[in-house]
């Protein structure tokens, strides 16, 4: 066996040095002849005679050289080379055909490779944790929070139990924190349990992880810093370990540096990893924790979920029985946890690219079929001369592969370009987008799709064998491949319709998302998130003075219509909320603990409604002078007012905050604002006045504390409405803030950018899918055009006869168009069925759009029909202008 | 002097044996050597010697290298490989078995 392989290898090497081999042989024989002649000469022959004798003794040199060559021959491989050369020559002879085919294939491969490079990171590639497929996220999904969680008491309970995990850990989710040094910096802190890094299999590159003893509320503060922070802030100096830095004003010792590829399971940025110091609690109590476990070997996710059934049952105890229906158990792989809401979208894109690839292959196959039809005589001649069927099939396949190879090369270049475009237009919320690159894996994928494409393309023409009768007959027509070509065209139309309607649905969703009135007037509003550090602003009075001064300075600008402060702004991002049951209207039945979901709330300055132009529907908004008074007032959103006071006038009514909170008097009702992230589905919301907190120690702020749950008043969002350009307003804000304190960190964005951020991901999907749909339709149209033109050429003779017999040009045109439209209609019917199925699977990412949107489907079908008609019209006009005399003479 | 053609199928064996005995040799030397060691009985048909050498190169029994002869001519020298040595043993034992059998048949006649 080995010897045969070695022999093939030697032959293969020889193949590359054929010339040398031949030269060596010639020289060798010549040397032999000379030696022999010399021998004869030494024996006394004349030089001429000696040479003649030597030649005669040697024999036939020419036959010899051939025999020697045969020793090295690899007939099969050389046949392939020969076919390749032949194919390449054929493709060069027909550059329009070749370039078209290569361009089509390149487009398909570029689309698939670039999209694959994006979704590969999301769906297939392993995570940067050892044995990452054994890592799972564990918890309960409830409307209270995004994503699964366990309350800390239940988590400690789980720890004490026999579990299917080898390691179990928890963390609280990344939150912002500030490095309050000379050059303040907004950082992202990840509070984790001491077991977090070991459970994920992460070791610090420098220093150590913190101990359980350091993971306590009263322990000295320690932190691990990210590789990036270590590089940028400490110049990668190992002496950073042991240094003390102020985090939110608290001295914190650096004990370790995280690896470069460290990644939080939520993919959030983490500059610091700190102890979370969650105190022990009894079950059903405590703070929500995100829990991750490492499954024991051999235990599947389903087994673990089943095994933990009793635990999950008890872990739901903190939820009100009537609300439990809304809660779900979640135990899923970290990958699924990470890509929860992009998973479907990724598969959709991936599916769409494969649809494009199919269209591309069908189109290219059609081109090849057209070519092979035109070459029937040549192929038949080859058969007549003795070429086997296998040889011709191989030839066809090689040509298809050759085209695919060129297409792939061009496609790779195009894919690199496309990927750049993706990265430019992709929103930051698509996880791992920045990591996408055309690397070995993607290239491997490209090569295999190329092969697949080549095989699919080659299949169609190879399936039809040329018949030698063609040579004898007087025309080469009416061959079965017309059927194949019609089928391919029909398939293309069907797939394009699916793509088109899918893209249409996404576009409609996008349009709705942008046109559903968000409840706020987003025009001409610039926002700035501002944070005051505890070190420079240790008490409430200093913080309030800063914000008051800032508002006063901005309002002094005549072009500023209004300037307001609030803790958060709609629609995207974080909003404070409280469980619904704490809101009690005296005289109405109490809600049970945990019942009724949540109500969002914001603390705002009086100008807030004016700055965002949120209409006050009843009563009034807050007044400036109320800020100093002790009167407790509240403004409700329309939906909350409807819910608390159905069919009643809420103005003047009192809301009690359970259990011992203040009684707030309702002074107004504001219009609903999109605050849930889903357009058109506002959560109930209430507004509290952002007011002066005179002295926290003296307890004067009890009411605010009870309602606000210790919201830090050094963090605020400034909203400025002005008719000036956004850039100018941003500069004003920067200038005024810097005039007060140049060290205050802030983030500036227009309101419009914030709103757009909500639909970024959808827009990205919609753009890509639309692009694909357009490519698909274009390809299908060109395929149809090609097919009909081809048919017209084939039927020239028949048309000539018809015309000679008196058919009008219009009739001829209809003959051609009717045929084309029949196939288009079939494609559209199949496509519609596919589109409905696709739309169903898309349902979860379509907001406010019914999946069975018939108008949209009809529009897509009509559009496609129109395009098909246009594609059919041109060749049919050509058919109607055929001169019967010429046509008949050609035969 | 009467000269006999080399019995069919034994050319490889003769070349291999010659190379095994004489070390590196070029084609002319191999042809002469076979002739000389067979006391001028076996005449190598030179026309088939070189194609045979090519096939042996393909099989990996010998390797070839250009060198210079004592007469200062360029010539291609052949060298036996380990595989060639093994092949020689195979062919010799096969040949002995066959000739032995043939001799027995003739002897009994």
C-alpha cells in the first residue's frame, strides 16, 4: 500500500518536471551511444562507422523514448489536466459567458462568506472558556428582570444541594463605576462571587483571584483589572499589583490582572472585576443573582433541568402564585444565553445567504445549460469520435468547478469588502461583530460552498447526455434540458419571492418602529449623561448645586428653549421600576405581594415634560417652587392612571407606597411614553419630582429614599431642547459643564440617536435581507431573460413558419410571454407558500406586524411578476420582429 | 561467439544484482557488466535497458544521479535503494524456484 502511494508521489513529482525527465533520458542515451562508439573506435572502426554500429546495436531510439515516458505516465490525472486546459480554453473563447458566470458566483460566495463570518462567531465558534459547552446559565425568567436570575437566598440553597454541576457561581451583572482619580474615568465594574473565575476556568495573568474572605461586605476592597485597563492606565507594569485606586471614592487594592481574552458571559465590557459581597439569606429572599454552573461530565442540559425540577419549584416561591404562569425555568448553554435575541436573526440571515447561493447556482447552471445546448454539435462529435459518457460528464464538472474557483477568488475579495461595510453599518448591540474576520474557518467554509456550488451547477448539464443523432439531424433543438432550465428558473423566482417578502416584513416592522409615536418629541433634543464622583461631591447639597448651576447657565442661553434633568430618559436603556403591588390606592383592594408586574418611574425636574414635549393630559406638571416644599406630589402616565383609577378622575387622589412609604397626591396625568423597548407597548409609569434633599442623616429624605430605593443623585441625564444644531448644543453643554468642573465625565447623544438605537439591530437585518432580496430578484430576472432569449433563438424556425402562415407579430410576442408567465406564476405560487412558512418562523422579531400579511405578500408577488414580465418582454419583442424569410433560410 | 537474449522477466533481476555487486554504475557499465559476468553469453538489448531503468526509478528500486566517468564524460549513475535490495531477494528466490522446477522437469525426462 505504502509503496503504491510512494510510487504515485514520485510520479506526481515527475509530472512537474516532465521536461527535465525527458532531457535526462535523452542525454543518458546519447552518453551511452558515445561510449559505445568510442569502444568500437578503439577496436579499430572508423569514427563514422563506429557511430553507426553503436546506433544499430542500440535499436529504435524514438520508440524507446516513448516507452520511457510511459513509465512515468498518470493517465487519469493527465486526462483531468487535459480537460482543465480544454475547459479553460473554451471559457476564454467565450468571455461574456465566463465573466457573467464568474460575476454571479462571486456575488453569491461573497454574500455567503461575509455573512458566515458574522454568524459563525455567534452560532458555531467556541467561547473563550475551557470546555465552554458544559457551562450553563441557571435561573428563572420573570418580567421583573431581563434574563434568568435567582434570588440570593435560593442560590445559597442551591449551593448546599446535590446538583448536576461540578462548579456553581453567581454574579450581579456589570454596572458602571467611576475611577475618581485626578483624571476621572467612567468604568464598568463586574461584581462577582469568589468562585466566578475558577468556575469559568479563567486564571488571572498576573496576581491572584480574591478569596471567599474578601467576598464579604465588611472586607477590605479588592479588584482585578482588565488587561486593557492594565495596559492603558498602568503601562502594563507588573507593579500595578498591590496599588490602591479609588473606585467610587473607596480605596480599592488591585490584586490581579485578567487575561487579554477575558469575556463576561453577557459580553458586557468589564474594566474591573470586584467581589459582590452578597450576604447569606434564607430562601425566597435577597437580591437577584445571575447564576452559572459547569455541568458534570455526561450530564445533558435536559437532564440537569429535569433533575433540578424540585429546586426550581421552590425557587418560584417568591413569585405570587397568580404571577407564576408568566415565570419560566431557564437552564441553557452560555451560548444560547448570550445570543438569545440574535439567535433567530442569525439563522434568518444564514438561511437567506443559502437562498442566495441556491439562486446563484441555479442561475449559473442555467448559463452552463445554455452553453452546452449551443455546444451540442461539438459534444455529439466527441461522442461520435469515441469519448465516453464519463469523460464528457467529467468535462462538464471540471468546467463548472473552474468557474466556481474563479468566482470564489473574486468572491473572497468582495466578501472582505462587504464585511467592512457590515462593520460600518452594524449596530454595537450585535454581539461579537467586531471580532468577525475572514479567517481560516471562513475560507474553509467558502471553499466548501464553492465546491457545493460547482457540483450543483455541473449536475444539471451533466445529467443530459448529448446524442450523436444531433449530427445527422438538421437542427439541434427540443432537448429535455429546456425542462430543467424552466424548473431552475421557476425555483429562482420562488426563492426570490421568499426573500422579498421576508425583507418586506422586516422593513415594515422597521418602518413601524420608527413611526410609532414614541410619546416624546425627539427632534431638537440633545441629551448628556453626567456623573458626579463621590470624592469631589460628597454630599447631596454639593451635587444639587452643581446641577442647579448647570441648568441656570444653559437656560441663560437665549437659544435654549428648555433644559431639564432626570435620572433616566426614554425610550431605550435603563429605567427604574418598582413592583406594582407597592402602589396602593386607599379604598381599593390590596394586591398581593409579587402580583401585577412592575411600574417604571423617573425622578425629573419640572422642565422635563417641556423639554421632551410630553403632553400633560389632565391636571398639571411639577412646579419649580415645589422643589423646596415638603408636599409629596406625583404625576402618573395615562396607562397607569387608567389602571389605578379606572373611569375615575385621578387628580387629587392619594397613592400610598407600601408598606410604610409616603402618601403622594396625584397632580397630573402625562401622555404615555415608549419606555419598554417595544414600540406601542408602554409600561405604566409614574414621575416623581427631583428635589432638594436637605440632610440625609437627619432623615428628612425618608420619603424619597423609600420611593427611590437609594438612587444616587449624582447621576443624571440632562435634556436640552434648542433650535440650534445638535453639534452646537453639544458644545454648549460641554463648555458649561467644563466651566463648572472640567473633571466631570459625560456622554452626549441626541435624543434621535437614542431612539434609533432601539431599532439598530432590526435595521441591520432589514438592510441585509433587502440587499439579498434585491440580488435574488435581479438574478432571477436575468435568469428568466436569458432563458426566454434562448428559447426565442431556438424557436426561430418555428416562429418563421408561423409568421409565414400569417401569425401577427403581436401573436408571436404573446406566444413567448405566455410561456414565460406560466413558469413565473408557478414560481410565485411556490414562493408564496414558502413565504408564509418563513413569516411564521419570523414572528418573534416582527413587532406589530402580522406574520400573514397578505397585502405585503401580494405586493411582493406583484413586483416579482412585473419584473418577470419586463424580463420576458424584451426577447418577445425580438421574436415578433423575426423576418420569416431569413428565419426559414437559416434552417 | 553465439549470444543469447536475456530470458524474459529477468532483466530487472540482472540489473538489480549487477548494481548490488558493483555499487554505483551508469547504464553502459550495467550493460557491459551483465555481458562480462555472463561470460559474454547474455546480450543486453540496450534499447530495453533504459526504459527498464526508468520503470525501476518509478518503483523506487534505484535512484539516479549525474556524475562523471573516469574518461571525464557526463553519465547518469544508478544506485540501489533498500527497496531495490528487497526486490532483488524476491526476484532471485522466485527465479531459483522456477529454474529449479524447470531443471527437475528436464532432468526427469
